C-alpha cells in the first residue's frame, strides 16, 4: 500500500494533506530518512514527526468516559469521539463504541474498528461480566440482591426475564452490580423496578479489564496482554 493511502486510512488527513506532510519532511522511516507519498513502506517503519503510527485495522481503545458525553456520532452535543485525537474520527474503517454508556453514565468504554472483535465482546453467549457502581436516590430496601439474582425479574415492555445479576451493597444508598448482559438502560430500569432511582452510575470493569488509574477523559490503546485479559475467566 502506498504511503499516502496508509496515512489517509489511519486518519492523518486527506491524501492531499498527507502528501503535504511528506513534502514538509514530517514523514520519515525509522532511521529518520524522508519518505514520499508514493513510497511503499512497512507500517512499522513509518514515523510521523518522529513518532510511530497508530496501529492499523484492529485497534482496541479504552476510554474513561465522563458523564455528559454520548456514544452516538450523530448527537449534536458532546460525543465520546471528541475526547480522542481528531485523526480517530477519520480512520477507515471507522471506530465504533463496543456497546454504549448513556449520556449520564461514566466509566470504562471500549472502542474498536474490528467488527468481529466487537461482536465477540457484545454477543450474548460471551456473557462478559460488566461491573457498575450506582448511587441511589433512596436507601436500599434489602431484598434487591435476592431479586436481581433470581433470574426472574422482568422489565417493563420486555418478555424475557433478566439473567441473574450480583448486587453488593456498599452503603445505604450505594451498590455494586455485576451484569452478564447489556439491555437498554438496564441498571437504571432494574432499580426502577424496585421503586428506586439511580442518581449516578459508573462502569468500573468489563470482563477482566478495569480503568486502573485512567483519569476521566483519558484513553489508551490496548495491547495483546490486555485483550487477553478482557476475556480471561
């Protein structure tokens, strides 16, 4: 693949813009020698302003999503892609969120351009555990853990009961909830079914991955070891 197409697919600019980067001497090989738009060079050998390129197709990012951002790219307000460098909007294939967190929910969000990986993560048969911390408007009444673990809770407008979920009270109005499915606004609707309301919701874990000190609004690329940990039992 020619260099101009490689960089354009990674979102570093249009082909015209990438050609301009090359003419300015900003694109080099690993030894610092200038590269040109029509060169055919191995991805790993290319540097832009001295830095390696983003990985090609198959990236997986972890983002600490703040409340107030949506996962839809069509939303007129603040969207999660605003928190990433602009080039990630222009990648081909495009980045997609792996499932969604609603606007008012913060925490761990994954993004990828790999459709097969996305499907593997969100497929019902994967049953990846997702851990949430919920701050509630009213005190826990005491029977929520048994109800959520029963596998019989039926949400409004649905015909299939929820899979068993684990609830751990943290204090009178805070709880940790572990789910193995991801229905629309599931945590909020589960507590609504008990007569309570979620005031703040945060996702701290997906599979074997946790935020591990990643501050709100920060992101990082996940390597092979973290990908494996995602699916670790």
